[in-house]
């Protein structure tokens, strides 16, 4: 703990208790308050961008990005050898799973406050179109590979639990591929009419463990943040939320409006989100690992992974249907009323 004490001294924090929470996180009690000391995984080249996140949060008054303390040198981090540490308030968060409407609101607010719009040149448009056409061809290959696996499994006199599960879930995967193809066609067509591209500060690993709810909601650990399309953050959040059997998928859909009230997304954006949610790559990769025996996972571990990815993909279908009912039908009705 001498190293930790040495680092804390650079913040003029003199601990009476140091509690190691994880390999990288310490809870510190001292100076009549509690702190969180984090040993970061930041690479040297990423530090300037990471620092800029906190400067932006201060300038834009984004209070739900948990602030960091300055050390005696006026820096937001202390370097010890090759290790980078930073200090923040310790927030007691009593809820493992936070109210989704609050998360939607706060993430939407961050995305809206940091939003950048860049013009789409013809070169960018064509490159994007080619990338999504490649993805569409890859999706078609995945579907063929899945069908090949199912045919192989069904030819067995006795199927293993993994094989039986894949065959049982195959009908759902047919719907996944149908929905994915539909949204890809829709998004590729919409590229022709796009004039700009939305970017926002995205967390990069958005999930419940990076959301703290004290007197207000805070989002922590921005080490993998970048400026991306905001639907990438939503994809990570929704996939993490639908990984487990007890997630309330209907609630995720019903409360989605709270995000849109903060950061408006148009129909092509929602189609892009549907595409990411319907991506079956991880599901197929798990089957390939099982078939090729190139994984140390047990039979039950393969079953658990397939069940989790299956749940995520089922939510992708639900989101695509929700999008159609709540947005596309509304747009259709509005266009009809104007004629």
C-alpha cells in the first residue's frame, strides 16, 4: 500500500483506510471523506483526448460526467512509473440496476451537448455504401453457415445440448436475418439522401457498472471514449441490458422516448441502431467455436453464451418492430395527411 499512499500524497489526501475493491480500484477514506482511486488502463497516446473529455464536461457544464480531483501539480492524473492513476469522489450507489429512463435521459443529454455534425462528401457516401454492402454480403454468408450447421446437427442420431439449442433457436434466427436484411436495405437507400453525419462523445463501454446513482446519476470510466455515432453507445447499453434472462425488454422500449427527448434520432439513425442490435456475428462465432473445438469452454458454457446472444437478438427483433410501429407508421400517417 506504500505506492498507493505515495500517489494519494500528490492529492494531499492522507488515508485512514484503504480498501482494495478490484485490481484497479481502491476506496479511500481520509480528510473526512471517501475517494475512489483508479489505476487506469490508458495508453500514453490516449491521455490528451481523455483529458479533453473532462475539459469539455467542465466547459459545457455536463455534471453527470463524474469529475476528477486535481493533484498538487494541477493535473487530473498522477503518473507512477508507467502507471496512470486518477482520483474522484466515492459515490455510494445502492442500485445495481438503475432506472433506465434516467440512464436514457443522461446519456441522451451527454450526446446532445457534445454533438458534432460533419458534412458527408460523395466519397464518404460511397465508402459507407460499400462498407454496408460488404456487411450485407457477410450477413448472407453467416446465414448460409448457420443453415449448414443446423443441417449437420439434425443429421446426428443424438444431438448434444448445444446442437439441440441451435436447432431450437433456428426459427428465431431466420427472423433475425430477415430483419437485418430489411434494415440494411433501408439504411443503404437512405445514404443517398444524407447530407451530414452525427457524431457525439460516446462512452465506449456503456453498462450498468459504469453508472452510479448518488444524489444524481453519474457516468464513470471514460477511458475508452471516442467521438462516434451515438447509436454505438445505445447498442452497447441495450446489449448489456438484454444479456440476462430477467431483463425487462418491454421497459427498454417503452422508456426509449426519454433518450429521444434529449437527443433526437431520425429514421435512418434508428435503422442503424437496429442493424447493430440484429448483428448475429457473436452468435455464429460461438457455434463455430463449438464445431471447430477451438475453445476451452465447456458444453454448459457454450449453452450459456448462445442463450445470452439469443436474448440480445430477440431484443433486436423487438426493437426493429417497435421502430416500425412507433416511427415509420407515424411518418407514413403524417405524409398521408399532407396530401
